[in-house]
């Protein structure tokens, strides 16, 4: 035992004692004891004394020590204290030993200022007051406790095992300013108040667990007991767990564990202590707080998994380096906060456990690795935003697995993939549920410029508003059309890729306004920053409404791939396109809706098809334009609505596969361009306009319009199967052009046109029709070659209007169909071409008109096998057939109109003229009209002859007694021998009921006859009485009786009967009267004169030759009955060939009277110089019923003409007077003269010298010559 009592001990005491005590009185004294073995210090008193004790073995402190300023204790083995130990070191304490156990229960009371220790074993130090650890401290394990005050660790503590540091005093703080480490033991820091780590702190457990607890005793208020890590401080548990608890705030420097970390702020928040380093690193962390996690400054982390809960308010802000999984950690199965969550990671974010927050922002920042910077929500995981938005921003992809759900109860859901992209990767897989279905909520999907979004069958989008966005890349597409679970109210898209979307019920394509997801977007566009528009496919279980545009064609011009198709489909309801819901597509457009399509929009494609598979109702003006190339337009169901429908198909086709306008008439149905346009059923519109067509326009059903614009078709070909009807003064105008086989219109049998306005059809090649045309007093104009396939009626109404056909009309097959035409009381009928010329009609009926003109030239034939019938024409109307008419029957029924058969080579079976105006035959001398039956024209008031009327031995009767016949052509011919055909040589009678007149009285109109051997020519009235005719030329005939004739000449070249002149004949041409026939009878004056008013007038001959038949007793006779005379301005020749004399019979029928005074019978006179008389046959003078001695005179005195008698003269005791002036009177040897009472040779002037040569015998009573200068 050693007891030291001194003022001070200057030297070290080397002892070998078991116990020791000391009492040092000097202030500032010192004591140093080095014991060789075990040492027990049982007590000591000092005066601000520095005490140093070292034991070679164990060092035990068993008594109180007082007045100690510094205390240095060192033991080669253990350093311990007993319950009797107490010390209050005013300065510092340094302890060393294998194991150190000082203070605390059973260890007395230990108080010191600064404390430093070294040990290889356990260090257990319990202080009764505040303390500060300084220096470099080592131990196997450490248990430091301050029981009444705070604890400050300024020195490093390096332990091999566990470390427990506690500041257990009331409201005691634990502050670390240095390194605290363990080689793998647990580290536990506890403070009954705050626990602070300065920036120099480095806590490393070497893999042991780390537990840090503030307000350990739990006596603090709600916000007391904070854990604070200064920026730069570090906690590293390695593979051990980290558990940090504080009632108050937790402020982080760096906390690392590759295992699990738990940070719990019961009443406060978890904060970032600074941005110098990451706050959390390593493995899994469960963060629990009450008022926020990284609220003001996001926690910078580099962890793998995370769970968090913030219970009252305050945001959760995490910025993670590397991938992050939000999952269940430390039993925290749901992450939540009543405020915002914003989590950013520089690599994938996977959400594997539910998350609930006011708003949720997840950002997976892009790095260079593709398909890496993804945000994934695992199956069954629910992410809920209670008041704000859910925002995912992934550098690459967003993956919502089946069964996952994003639920925004009030705010938006915003998904952005390829966000701030640097690696060219992106996209979305949306197999989970996006739930933002309260009123006014938005879902925004933004692919930016990378790959598309896809949705499987389990995917679902429930939202009021859906906004789809992408830009700059055609692969940034949306394939949301597989699932049947989507339910969005309003949709808008601005993308660079295609869109396929399917909705469970009603959907509106509209303007989705500006929101946190981006600016307002109107309608759908897939051309955002690309040259090729993407396809759009929208399918809805309910109604689809589009009140904003849909565009898949770039504004700068269509792409080259035509991939921007558009499909809009309502499975159970309607599809409605408003006037703003236009579609501009760089691909085919298909619209379909079970409840029908309602549209007021424009649909435009770049040479691609547009197909409406469902019924269409126009709610406004609709335009569909497929460009200038081959895009077609198809309406597969009905089309209705009182609006305009305008179609541009370019070189594509237009097909209406069902009716149009039957429930509600269309307004204007307008085709601007098309190839084929096909209407499979009825069409009704206010007006129909086709401006161009390169193919065939086909109407299988009735085309019906109701307004004045009517129907106007310009195209290439037209097929009409049922008909065309216009009302409301609607016109029909059809213009078809192109060379064959184009320029063709086909109207099916009974496909009639019934028009309330004018009808005009022009076809460059032909019209084939089996349908008629009827208008309500409006013009009909057909400018085309027409082929009839059925009997048709062309009717311009009761009041009527012009009917005009400019080209030929034919029948298919020939002779099968009837054509009926009616132009009413005011209209005219004009056919400028042939009718039935190539293939004959069966019949033609002209019901009524104000004039008819068929053909313009002779070759414009009219051929109708059965008949041509004019039922009626208006007063003074002209019915003209300019071309040949070939028909079995022609009938002009009663009416005050004229008929002109003007066509050369006409062949008419029977003809019946009941019209009361003119009947005109021919319009030129070359016209030949052949009638196969008798031609009787009695009813017309006037008959005009131009050309040639022929029959085949059938009679011709022209007019009754009151019907004048006017010669209008240079040569009019009536020939009943068919133009001298030997087969019809017998001919037939030709009868003229009325007088015959020329046109101008100049004698330029000739009349040529041939009635054959058996036909007579009968004149009921005078010829040329008012206007001289030309030559009356008879080629053959039997009997004919001339009335008064005023003509250029009368010629007959053959005859089988008697030609009788009952009237005065007056001619003015050189051919005069030249008759050759069988018998000739004169009953009146025949005179040939020179008319100075007629330029071609010349002295005309009289040549009567009764030599046409075989000589017999009854033929070859010329009979001149009284008072017939011949007064000729040129030669006179008479000849008969009667087999017995005389051949010429000259009668004087005037009674001689009671005194038997002779009657002068001057029967031949010539009046022009050189006009001779030749009597070639025997002649007899007869005065029947009276005494003879009448004077029969031939007088050529005025002409000084010769008189030659070549046949026997039988005077029957009548006088024969020959007056020749200076002319010669000669009888040939064949002209004996018998029974002439007196032969008078007379010169009336008395100054002429005549010569009489009588070369035959004469048997006369008396010759009287005066004056006496005649040579006889």
C-alpha cells in the first residue's frame, strides 16, 4: 500500500504496490506513478493536480479522486473502476488498457472535460456529465455514455467491434466532429436530444449495422431530437444496415449501405444537408417522415431501392444516381406523402410497390445506353396522385406492366418518354391503367422524337382528356388500339408517328387545352416535324365526334409513301365530323360507324382512297378530295342530308354503293373530278354537278334533283340504268367527250329522263338509250349519235320547247323499237343527222310540234320499218324530212301543218297526207321519192314539188280541185314506172287535182311525167295560169288531158293513148309544144310565143306526132276539134301514122247559119319569120252536121313561112285556104287533094310574091288566087 502526502511529486514514482492513495496540497501539483503490477488507487486529493498512473497489470479505481486537473491512466491489462470511484476531472482524461470500464453502474462516477482512450478490447465509459472525446481513440468495442449531459466527439474513434455512443442526459446532444469507425461491429449513436454530425465526420461500420437515434429517451417535444449531418459528413455501413431515427428533422450528409437503410423522422422531415455529396448511397432505404423528404432540396442519392412515407405534409424529392426501384423496404409496403413526390434517377426507375402522393414526378434521366433509362411500374402496383399530377419523364422508355395503375384523382397523368434524349431510344408499353377520369383531368403521352407507345389487351386509359405528343421521328407512334378498356372523353394529338387508339365508349376529337402536359392541341396531326405523316386509327365503342382537324399529310406537301392512313370507327354509335373536323391525309381514309356517319367536314388525301363504310348524314357542307391521281372515294351505305357534298377523285373512282338523298335530299352533289363514278342506287339532291370525269359515270338508281341547277354532268362516259328526274325547273346538261370507246352515254331500257327544265346531252361518240326524255315545256338537245335499245318517247311538254338531235339516230337491233317525239304547241323537232339509216327503227311518231326538221342533207336518212307518223303539228308549222325516208308507211294525220318529204332515195310504202297545209315533195331536183303504194294527197291546201315522185305502177293523186300544186325545183318528176324500170313499165295514173303553178313565173320550173303504158295523166285545173311553169315533159303515158297550160314548153316523147289539149296552151321556149304519142286531140288554142320579159324565151315549135303507137285505124290520129287552133312562133309539124286516111282530122263545128255563110277555120298560123308548116300525114276537113264550104286555113303570111303538105288532103267539099306570104306552098306527090270546094291561094298583103308547087293531083271545084302575082 502506498499513501502519498506531499505538496507535489516532481519525479515519477516507480512502485510495486497493490494499492495507492495520495494527498497533494500544492496548487498545480503533479503525480506520476508507474507500477510494475496490479495497482488499485483507493482515493486521492489534489489541488488542480495532474495525475498520471500506469500499471504493469490491471489498474483499478476504487475511491474518490478530487482536485484533479488532468487524469492519465494506463494499464497493461484492464482499466476499471468500482462503485466507490468518483472523479471530476477539470481538464482532460486519457485512458488506455486492454479493456476500459469506467463509471456507470458499479463503476462509480466519472466526469471529465476532454476524454481520450486507447484500448484493444472493450471501452466502456459512463460519464455523469457532458464530455468531449478528443484525439485518436481506439478500442475493440466502445461504449461511451454521457448520463447527464451532452457528448461531443472531437477525436477519432476506431473500434474493432461495436461502438455505442450515448448522450443520455436530459435534452443532451451528441455531436460528432471526427471519424467513428468499426471493423465490422455495429455503431450506435444515441442522444436524448439532437444528434449532430459535422462535415468532418466519417462514420464507417465496416459492414456492421449503424443505429442513430435522436431523442433517445423520448422525452422531447414533437419537433425536438433532430439528426443533423453537415454537408461533407458520411455514414457508411457497408453491408450493414443503417437505422436513423429522430422525432425531429433528419438532415443528411452522406449515408451509405449496400444493405438496408431506415430513416425515420417521426415529426419532422428528412433534408439534404448540402449538395457536396450524395445523401444516400447503396442498397435499400426506407424513408419515413412527417413533413417532407428532400422538401426544399432533393435528396441526392445513389441507391437501388426505396420506400418512403411522409405522413402530414411536405414533398418528397429524390435525385438518384443510377437505377432506382421503389418497392417494399423495411416493411414499408406503400410509399406515400400527402404532398408532392419528385424522384429523379440517372438510370431506370422501377416502381414495385404502391405510391401515393399529392403529385408524383418520376424522372429517369437519359444516358448513352439504349433501353436503359426506363420507368417501369410493375404488375399490381398503384401510383396515386391525390391532388396533383403524375408525371413520368424517361430518357428511354416508360413501361406500365399489366395490372399496374397510375391514378390521378384530380390532376393530370403526363408520360414523357425519350425525355431529353441522347441515345436515340424511347417508347412506352402501356399494359396498365392510366386513371384520370374525373371531369377536367388530362392524360398526356409524349414520345418526343423516339419510338412509339404500345398497349396490350390489359392496358387502359381512363381520362376526360387525352393528349398524344411526339415530334421529328416517324417511329414515335401510338399503338393503343388493342385494348378494349380505354375510356377517354376528349382526344387530341400532335405526333410525328402513327396513332392507333381504341375507346370503350364515346370519344371526341377536339381541342385539348393547355395543361401541365403541354400547350393546347387541336385535333389530330401526325406530321409534327416529319416529311411522312403517320397513320391514324381511332376505334370507339360509342360515338366519335371530331370538331377539330385530323392531319396525316405534311403541310409542305404529301410524302412519297402514302402511309398516313386514317381510320375512324364507332362500333355501336355514330361518327360525327363537324365543319372544323377536317381530315387531311397522306394515305387512305376509312370512316365507319354502326350508327352512321354525320359530317360537315372536308376530307383530303394525297391520291389515296376515302371509304365511308357506314351511312352518311351531311350536317354541313362536305368536301372529299383525293387529289389528282388515283385516289378513289367510296360510300358503302346510304348518304343523306340537306347539305352540299363535293367530291374530287382525280383519276380515282367514286362509288355510291347505296342510295343517296332518299331520307333527306342532298343539296348540291358535286363531282369535281373522277375516273369512274358509280351510283348503285337512287340519288336525290337539289342539284347534281359533275365537272370532269375520265371514266364512266353510272347511275343504277333514279337520279332526282329539285332545284333549277338540276343535273350537269361533264365527263367521258355515262351509264343510266333507272332514269333521271328533275323538278323545280331543274335542267339536265350532260357533256361527254373523248374518242371511241369514250364519249359514250348508255341509258338502260326505260331509264327515262323526266326534267322540269331543259335537257342537253352531248356525247362525242354515241348515246345508247332505251329511255325517253320528258320535259315540262323545256328544250331537249341531243348532240350525239344515238342508238335506241327500246321504244322511247321524247316529249318537251304540252306547251313545248325545241327538241334537237344533231347527229344520227339508229336502232339496236334493227327494226325493233319505236321513237316518239313531241315538242308541244310551241316547240320544234330537229334531227340534223340520219334516223335509222344504219339500223332501222321500227317506227317514228311525231306527236305534236311547231315544226319538224329531220336531216339537213339528202344523206340524212330516216328509216323506220313499220311507219313514220305525224300525229299533229301546229298551224303553219313545217314538218320537213330533208333526208331519204324509208318506211312501210307514212302518215300525216289531220292538222294545219305542212309536210316536206325532201330526201333523195326515199322509199315509202303507203303514204297518207291528212295535213291541211302544204305537202312538199323534195327540196332539190335530184331528190327521188319512191312510194310503193298509191300516193294520194288530197287534204293539204298546197302541194309543192321539188324533186321526183316515183311509184311502182301505183297511182299518184296530188290534191283535190282546191289544191294548188307549185313547182319549186328546176325539175319536178312524177314517175309511176320507178324511173323507167322495165319491171314497172305499165305505170299508173297521175292525177293533179288543182292548178299547177311555177314559183316565179319565169318558167324555170319543169315538170316531168312518166305514167307508163297504162297510166293516165289527169289535170283537173289549169297549169301555169298565174306563174308560168317550165317544160311540161311527158316521158310516157296513156291518156292525158291538158287544161289551160302556160309553160315554157310542153313535150311528150311517148304515149300509148290519147293526149288531149282541152285548154289554151301557151309556151315561150324554142321547144314549144312537142308531142309524140298514139293519138292527139286539140280542143283549144296552142300558141307558142316570144316573151320579151323572159331572158330565155325564143320562137317555139309545134310538133304533133301521133306516131307513138302501132299504126291502126284507131291510132296515129291527130284530131283538131273546133275551135282548136295552132298559133306558132316557129315551125309547125303534124304527123300521124293511122293505117287508113286521114291521120289528121280538122273539124269546124260552128253552124253555117241560114244563108249558108262559110265559117273561117284558121287552124294553123305561124307568126315569126321563117316559121314553116309541115303536114306529113293525110288530112281531112270535117264540118259535121252542116253544109260544107267552110274555110280551113293555114296561114304563114306573118312568118313568110313555107307550107308543105305531104299527105292526101280530103276537103269534104270545104274550102282550103293557104296563106304563105313569100313562103312556098308545096304539095308532094303523096299529097293529092280531093273534094276541095275552093283552093284559095292568098297573100294578105298584096305585096309579096309566093310560089305554089302542086306536085300531086288535085280534084277541086275552084282555085282562087289573089292577088295575081302568085306563081302557080
